[in-house]
C-alpha cells in the first residue's frame, strides 16, 4: 500500500525558510515522478512543483520559482521541498503526491508575523 | 498557462440524483485530465485519470468523458458519501493547473 507522510511544516515569519519532507513507502520510490501541491485555507488546489525519477528534471509554478527547490533522495525514499523567502501568501496545507495519484495527508505551513 | 474552468462552482442535489460537473481548458489538453474528490480536512483522492479511466476501487457510478478542451464528470446516482468538492487537473503541460473546484452539497 502506498504511504506518504509529510513533515516539517510550522509557523514561520515572512522572509523565513522551511524544509518540508515526505517519507514514502509501499512502492518503488525511484520509479515515479513526485509532486508537491498546496491548498490555501478555504481555497482550491495549486500545483507547486515536481521532480523526475532521477532528479534530472524539475518544474515549478511561477509564483515559487527562485524561492522553492524540490529534491529527492531515492536511497532514503524521501522527497523534499526547501522553501526560502516565504511570503504570507505561501500559507497553505502542503501535500506530497506520487505522480498526482496517491497523496499524503499534508503538512501545514503558516507564514505570519 | 492553461486555465481550467469548472462549472458550476457549487450545486445542491439529493441522494439518487444524477450530477454532472464540467471542466473546460483554455487550450487543448488531449485527454490529460484527472478528477479528484476532496472531503473537509482530508487529502484529495483521485477518482479518474486520462479523462475517463476510473481509479481502482472507485464506484462505477462515477464516469468521465471528453477530450481536447471540454470534459465532464458524472455521478449517475448520488450517494451520501459523495457530498464533497470535486476538482479537475490538467497534466498536459507545465505548470499543472487545477480547476477551482465544485462543491456538491445536500439539497
């Protein structure tokens, strides 16, 4: 059974940084694209970024380009999202997803002073 | 970016009703479309991929159709557990984009 568990969320001030992690199990992690998707309170879903199986290709939504970095460690079955220069509008639940099929339960990121 | 426009944004329906939700893409996305169901406080659950292929375990009352720019999700006979928000996603090009969601409420 596919299992994705996000961690690393929390409260951070504008301009701060956070690193989200996603621990994957139940499938061959190195065989799948992985995505991050977020959802602001009361709002719809927004795709954030994804990364190819070997990490050689990465794509981002424009609003996070230059601030967020997606990465993965296939030896540790883990996905990461390094978030720098955080803005109030980055406040959201962040979900890790296996190729937009299976999803974790999310980790909350709140950016506020 | 490809814009995904869902309609309606919300609807009220009764158990047993047939419900149809539409998603329109601002340009052709072939059949590169997923449908998701999301209940309050929970992660989205994919119902369908490639516009019309049902995910494993999803009841057959759900169906999807369309290609190009217009897509529909149909629930043939609404059940109590189907009251939720439904969203479409295009994965034809980057950035991936979601529709704004359709909230299905009890009438």
